[in-house]
C-alpha cells in the first residue's frame, strides 16, 4: 500500500468586524481573519498538508494572494481544487488531524460542525477528520488575541 503523509501550518491575524471562517463554517465572533481569501486558516493549513503529501508546494503557490481570482474566495473551493489534484495523482484521503490555537472564541461548540463540513469535501467519514482546539494560555500572539495558528496533518493512500 502506497501512503503519503504531509503536514501544514498557517497563521492569520485577527481584526474587528471581519467574519471568522474556520473549518469551513462561520464562527460567531467580534473579530475575524485578515486575509486575501475568506481567511479560513484551518482549511489553508489542511490544503498545505494535503499538497505536502505529494511534494506539490503550498496553496500560496497554487492560489496566490496577488491574484484577483482568489480575492474573497470561499476556502472550501480551494480545498475542492486541492482534492482534485490529489485524485488526479491517484490518491484518496485516509485521515486528517487539525489543531487550532485560538484564545477566543471557544471552539468546542463548533468542532462537530467543522468535522461534518470537512468530511464530505475530503471524501471520508467524520471519524477520519480530527479537529482539536487549544489556547496558548494567554501566551504569544495567539494568547494576546492577535491571531490564530493551525497545524494540520494528512494521510493519503494510493487508490
């Protein structure tokens, strides 16, 4: 069995009066992510992990933030395009694991919805999509509520 593992990491700054898209869903929050796209830092890290499985670079290379084509784009569209690349290379997703570091808002009430949103995009069942949330105990830029960081790991399997 041919398997590949990749990991991804992404960071976005927070600012008032912007929408907060995370894991494919909108989270109620007075702040949101500063970004060229919708700023879904979880999906961006996940895309990078998937692309890393095949040594295909990162989403900044495929979907540059200098392009008007991707301005304000729903990150689920980026994930769908990455999944097309994964499939075209003869692979499918085995499982993914995402860790989100965000001081507030609390994400526990939203994790099930994130998993339910991401699973069909990845072509897997929800039990193959792990989403975890943590704070940084008020340390660093995350702890000061200046931004969010996300780590993602993906396993793909040759079809």
